[in-house]
């Protein structure tokens, strides 16, 4: 079974600062993928970034980067230069490799960007 | 990025009626789509996995006769909530898997269902 843990129910960050959202996971599968999604108040789940378990380098997508520490089973999301529009819920998710696999979500972290 | 549409975005219906929600992948083919339910301030709960051309796979505790899923084509899956009751009121989100992009999963904008 897979499990995703997000220990921060809420976070505050000042505009233009960087913020790290924590995510740890547990799985016995050797091959898996890790995802981060953003859910603004509108409800839509927006894909942010993906990291494969065998990827050698940490994934980056614009202002988003994933701090992947495989031995610690952590996949923290780093948002640089926070903007007011970054205020939203953020969900970490994982899925084992394979066409029949399903995403397992964490409980989410609500990020609030302040002036 | 890939686009998934969902229709309607919100719907209000009376108790006992049925409601159909459509999910379309607009710029890719999706052999697998997923239906989630989300309660306020909670995470997404997977209801079922929709497979093109075959029966959906339901998660434990989800009534398949109440939540009918049809994945008739590679770009369309539908969820029908039959004989809706107020407790079915929720936010329903579909997702489509793009196997041409490492199986990345893209989500629709969601449908807010209110049963009166």
C-alpha cells in the first residue's frame, strides 16, 4: 500500500519569498512517480511538477522545483519568488509505475501568500 | 499543457433525479480516466477508474449502481449519479491519464453537485 503524508495543514509566506511544502511517502514499489498539484479556490486541480523515482535530477518547472530525497522518502515542493496567485491548496500525490496504477493523494497544505 | 474539460461545472437537481457529468480529454486520447469526489476542505477520494471499452473499476464502498460510469470513447467518460440524494451533494472531479506523456494525469475543472 502507498501512503502520502503532508504534515503542514497551512503555511504562510511573504510575497517574493521562497517556501517549501513538505511531503513524505511510503511505498514498497521500486518504481513510482511523484506529483504535485495546485488547487485554487475555483476547485480545478492544476498539475505542477512530476518526479520519477529513477530520475537522477530533481525536477524543475519554472518557479517550482521538487526536492527529491529518495532515501528519506521525501518529495518537498519548493516555490520560489512567491506570488499572491500562489495562494491555494497544494496536494502531493504518488503512483506506482504501471498502466493500472492509481494516484494516492496527501491531505494537502493550504498556502497563503501575504504582502 | 493537456486539457481536460468537464460539463456541467455546477448543477442543482431535486432528490430522486439523475444527473450526468461529462469528462473529455481535449487534446489527447485517454484509455484511462478517473472519477474523484471531494468534500469541503478534504483531499480527493477516488471513486472509480474508467477504462475505455470495458467496465469501470470501483473503489471499495462506492455503489456502482448509484454511480454509473461509461467510457465510450478515448476522449469521453461520463458519470451518472442515479436517484440522487442530498448526501450525494459534493464536488466531483474527473481526471484523464495521458500515456503519451509518461502517464501524467490531468484533471478537469470539477462539477459541483447540489441535491435539494
